[in-house]
C-alpha cells in the first residue's frame, strides 16, 4: 500500500519509540505521512526516528510526552498538527500491563495506574485530537486494544479491563463523530514479537499456550499490526468505523494464554485457590 496515498497527512503515534508503535509509524511514514511519535523516553524516540525509512515525502519527528499527562498530550497533538499543517490521523498505541495475580490480591494503586495509562491516555488523545480532525474535515483514530480486550486472560488484573474500555470508547466515539467524518476503530494484536513479549522464553509453558491456541501457528510481527493500522488511517478504509479488528493469527478463535507458570510460584496455591492446570 506504500503508494503515497498518505503524502502530506499529519499523524500522531503515541508510544512510538518501540515495538508496535514504531512499526505503525514506519508503515505510515513509508506511505508519505508526516508522522510525529511520542513517548516518555527520548532516547527510544530518537532511535525510532533514525531507524524508520520514510517514503513518498514522508517524515518522522518526535516529542517527549506521557499520555497520562493532559498538558503533555495536548502539546503532542499540537506538535503533530504543526509538523504537517494538518492532523489526519492518530494512533493511540501507548499502553501496557501491570501486576499479575487474581483480583483479590491486586494492588489498587497498580490497578489504577494501568487503567490510567491505557484508558485515560487514549481518552486524552481523543479529547485533544478531535478538534483538529474536525477542522481538517475528518480523519481516522485508531485505539490499540489487545486480544485481552475480548478473550479472558486470567491473572492479568487491570489490563483486560483497560483494553475492553478502549474498544467501547472507540465504538462510542465512532457514533458521536461519524457525521463529522471522523472514524474510530480499534486493533486487537495477539502475541506479537516485541521487546516485552520476547521476555517469554520460547520453551516455557506460557509461550506454548499462545502457540497451540493460534491456528496459524507461531507469533506475529510488529509490522503485521503496522500494516493494518496504515490501512485504517488511509483512504481505503473510508467506510469503516466503530470496529475492532483482530491481528492475531486466529488466536481469538480458541483461548487466551495461561500465565500460571509465572504467577503461581510467587503467590502460592492458597492464593491461587487451586485454579491451576492439572
């Protein structure tokens, strides 16, 4: 799809310093978009900027921003708009998980941190991007969900709740702003080979639980998600809004992962209430 269809269009990608965010930025810039990435660590943002190879006149700039800080989000949106002279798209990719364990032992502050990072961070992007998208006659907003947003992930605490919240936010926003030609969709990655997921040993029960429940086998690559995001930002998806699209090799057809191997040793059988595989 890198035919220059996004030439000159301004796009903000949050969490663009690594993994899926970097892949999204790369796919967009390769098709001519003027991409601004943001994140909390400048060194990672600079590394992404250097690594990405734009095409069709595209470019990549960056701004340091924490998506849970409203003033920082507003500044990032304005920077992305200024870089291109317009704002045509936003990829709210910044997010992450937290403390693993059953709900009755979840740390409340950690639970809230994960909700703020994922749900509040996405909402702040919507809040400050919409006026710019409206001013430019419409645009596309992509929220980064997960297979965990609709398939149970035992012991994942706030993470599945947060991703489900992002999906419903995208649906509501699609309904609210559809008549203004602003589209909202969510993407649901499965097991993607990113820096974080690479911490799971390939010979572990946890890794096996992903692979055996994936009809296509193996794991996905960041560019698999980036290519889907490029499509949702681009004109080819002009009639798609309010959807949640899986990019998981079919994993959602079966079951989520089993992290008991990692969680149980630290918590003990009494805390796990015997909810462990035989």
